């Protein structure tokens, strides 16, 4: 690897605009057999997505991935989404019962359009076996496998049959993996993404560490096809979990999928909980993301997302966090 950097260390370099209005810029992305409004997916975490949000996103043309922390609800979730004419996108783990679940879906002829294998250390035989199992029983499903942080892992999971890989070990806002284990891509997630993307022959999802809308464009520049985001989607009116009032201010909980709160026990904890300021409605954030990304495309000198992939950049250490704030 030649140089290591993260989102805040990079500035993309503008090229001459070819549009008269940012509204001419197209943020849509093809992923699997479908095209989505944005190259963005809310994290498959219990404080970020639930059934209602999944329906809302699918109806409005956004990609979503349902979390795997209420396993008993998944079968009906798939039925419900597909009976509404919407796509089903679920997550699975790698424990023994998950193999049986995949077989059960095949027996009931229920094939989710997208299945994400969601574990902390995705470069493992357990994930390879699960990819092969899904491909055997549900060959029509688009399989996303993760999480990984090296080119070797991307190649191995692709070779096992994954249709996309998810990159990011420890850059998340509620992640403590780097502190507890000493491992991960936290602090150099963008460079890790570039490293992995060079090896990839299939789409990559950049997962974790997005702190501003500009980071979405940077992810696209460094090889992501889709960007998974937790903290920026936490705290909305629609977000799962109670609204909490503290000193006259409204907050919502955001906790890690490997936190004590998620697991119900203090074992192999690699996540924490935080309170996020209440942000209003989810659609407002999605619209703002779209507008900001349209603007990014115009700065890239194009009309489509692909223009961002070809811009130059500079590494300016901590260039945008020297006191800058969005509001
Ligand atoms: N993106 C990230 O940086 C991280 C994300 N997470 C999230 O937390 C959730 C829980 O993840 P996870 O603990 O993997 O899920 P599970 O608790 O379902 O564990 C999955 C399986 O993998 C095994 N396992 C877990 N970690 C490792 C490892 N480092 N090496 C070998 N085997 C391992 C577990 O066994 P055993 O428990 O006995 O070891 C278990 O059999 C997921 O949603 C995941 O995405 C968690 C940490 C980091
Ligand atoms: N190390 C951990 N990572 C976690 C945990 N729960 C979720 N995650 C990852 O974080 C991203 C979201 O990151 P954000 O910076 O956008 O908030 C999510 O998609 C997971 O990959 C956890 O408990 N530990």
C-alpha cells in the first residue's frame, strides 16, 4: 500500500461543469438487477432499520438491508415485502441455525432478492461456506458478504461466489473493535477501500466511517459502488427506539450490533451505545444527500455518478475538520 489516509484527509479536485443546474445530475446506481436512487444504504442495525423503514425505502426506490437480530421475523418479512411487489433484502449470520433457515426458504420457494452475510470478521471459512450454501439453495439471490478489510479477502469471497463484498472493519461510530482488539480499518477506511477496490471484480460496499455527505462522493471516487451508513441515519423520527429528552433536547439511541445492549450479555463486546440528536424526518436527510451528491457530480464535471470515479484528489491532512461545521 503506497499511502494511508481517511475521509477527512482527502479533497476531490473539481473539473469544468457540463450542466446548467445540479438537478440535471443523476445519482442513480445499478446494484444487482435493480437501479436505486442513491448509492447509499442505511446500516443493517437494529437502531437504524425496521420493517416500516424497509417498506418506505423500497417503495421510494432506495436500497435497504434488513438487520438479522429478530431472526424469527425474517420469513414473514420476505413474504410481506414480495406480496407488496417490493424486493426483499435480508441479513444472515453463520451459525448452524442459519443453514437451516436458508434451506427452509428454498423449501418454501421464497427467494429474497438480496442476502447479506453479516459478521464481524468476514474473511473466514464460515462465510465462504455460507456463500456456497446460499448459492446452492437460493441461486437467484444476490449475495453480499462481509465484512472484510483486505484485497485477499475480497478475492477469496468473490471466488466463493459472493456477488458483492462489504469493506470496513472497525471504522464505525459505535465501534470499539480497534480499541479492544488492535485490528481494523478505523482511521484509514478510505485507503483500505481503495486497496480492496483494486482487487475487486464485483461491486464493493464501503461500510462505516461516513461522517459527512461529502464522504459518500469520496467513497465512490475510491471504488465503492454502494455506501453503508449508520450514524448519519440514526436519530430520525422514524428510527427504531424511543425518543429521549435530556435538558430540553431530544435524542435517540444508536448502539453497535456487537454491543452489550444488542447481545444482552457482556461477551465479546465490540460495540457501544450513544445518544444521537433528534434529526427530524428520514426523507429530508435522503433528499439532502441526493442534492449534495448531485452537486458532487457537477463538481466532477459530469452528469452521472461515474464522473466522480475519475476526478483527481489531494491528500491534505485534516483539511475539513479544522473547526469547520456544516451548521
Ligand atoms: N464492521 C465491523 O467492524 C464490525 C461489525 N460487527 C457487527 O456486530 C454483529 C455481530 O458480529 P459477530 O460477532 O461476527 O456475529 P455473531 O455473534 O453472529 O458471530 C458470528 C460467528 O462468527 C464467530 N466469530 C465472531 N468473530 C470472530 C472472529 N474474530 N474470528 C473467528 N470467528 C468469529 C462467532 O463465534 P464466537 O462468538 O464464539 O467467536 C460466531 O460463530 C454483526 O452485525 C457485525 O456486523 C461487529 C464487530 C465489528
Ligand atoms: N466494530 C463494530 N462495528 C459495528 C458494530 N455495529 C455496527 N458496526 C459497523 O458500523 C457500521 C456503521 O458505521 P457508521 O460509522 O456509519 O455509524 C455498520 O454498518 C457496521 O458495519 C459494532 O458493535 N462493532
